[in-house]
């Protein structure tokens, strides 16, 4: 039995479709029933036999901090893909992020130890990597003295829980994907980037980031889980692109004019201060923080050489093709 946490999210739902193509028994954790229907939508992008694939999945309602229900979910499980996480860069969500990303991961690790799980795959993020202006690898050290986002801090500490599990005998792989691009979740995360460009975007930023298609991300996870690789972390990035190049790819796919200007530092500084003031006046969510402003100006070049040297026959899908496919789905959903 394979257990997937976060089965109704972008990574989890695509992973479930990939696993449903095999003859293995798959169990997925969800929090609310309404989110399960979203998984069927994801399946519909890849097959007409939606129910045939969906019905191969055993669903369990559980929270990452509900130990009794999690204990039931682990019955008979041999492999675990831990995809569940809270993604937020709002400092006011710090304690909620700790509860889900750190405490939740600690619970998963503890149950992996108790149940002698054969292998754990933890989905982390390149946000936990250190910084080097030339090339960022798995060996680039995290600097706790640098100002980090609340999301990065909690994902890094969640990784520490996985390393603890490794020390206690749980074979594990940690994947550190870049910005994951895939269809179906256009109201949040990377999907929101497509929505913003579709509405019209005048400015890009000077930063560079790593990107990977969701199908490539989950295929790399499955390959690592079914290999002899263990107790290692792997950066999963197909290409490093500037904000201008990335938004231009999306604009071209939508047949829209791409942004022609780079947002200067003063504009981003003003934007995060304005967002902070709005938050203080309305007590609403933060959408643009000081840390995010810095990230959008930073040029980060990630290397997937370690993974590609391990899986020499693996080839990443070009981001231009991934963007085109995601934009096609977005356009269909907007027009329907």
C-alpha cells in the first residue's frame, strides 16, 4: 500500500493519477470532501476513464495533527509520499505554518518509524536551499542568519524532521522542486501567475527562478522511490528563467503583449509597504511582503545535475511546452 498526503493539492493530485496507472494499492489523505472533486478534474486532463482511475484510490479523511486518524491511515502502508503542506509567505501565518509543515511532518515521520515504512518521499522546496550567485546545489549551505520567508523556515525545519527519521531508520528521499507549474489550480500558488498574466501584466522583475512541470516533478519522485537512492536530497528544476522570460512565455501562449518594463527596486519597496499598511488597516492577508520583494530581485540558478546523474535517461520537459499546455487548460476553463 502506498500512502499519499496532500492528495488534493497540485502535486498530490497529479501524483495520484500517475500511481493509479500502476497495479499498486494507493491510499490518499484529504481534509474536506469538496476538495476530492478537484482530483477528478485533474484526472480529466489526462484520461477519459476518470472513474476507472479514481476508484483505484482509497480515500481517508485525516488531518496531519490528528494522530488517531493518521494511525489508521498508516495501516498496511509500505511507502509514503508526503506532499501535504501549507504555502504562505504571510508572516501572520507563521504559527499555522509551523503546525502544518513542521508538526505535521514530525507526525508523519514518527508514524513511518513506528510502522517500519520501507521508504518515505518528502516534497520540500528550493526555498530551503542556501544561496550562491553562480550555482545552487544540494551542498549549498542554508544560512540561518539571512532573512528567510516564514514558508522557507518551516519547510527547512520540516526537512530536519525527515533527517531525524533517517537517523532513526526510515529510508527517505527529499525532493526540492523549483516553482511547480501545472494545470488545475489557478486561484493559488504558481497557478495564480497564469491568472495574473492573463489579466495583463505591465512589469516583470529582475529576478531569476527555477521552474519545473508538475508531471516531471512527480515522475522524478516516483523514479527516486523505486530506485536504490535513499537518504539524499535532490533539486528538481528543469530551467532557470528570468521573470521577464517566464512571463513572456505565458503572454505569448495567451497571444497577449508581454510586459516590457522591469519593476525598479523602489517600486517593489513601495508595494510591500503599501501591502503592510493595507494589512494593518483591514487585518487582511499579506500578499506582498518585504521578503518576497527581495526574492523577486534575486537571481537564483539551481542545478539538477545530481538528480540527472542518478537518472541518466530522464529528460525534463521544456518549460515553454509546459507553459503552453497549462495556458491551453486555463483558456478552456475560462471560456467554459
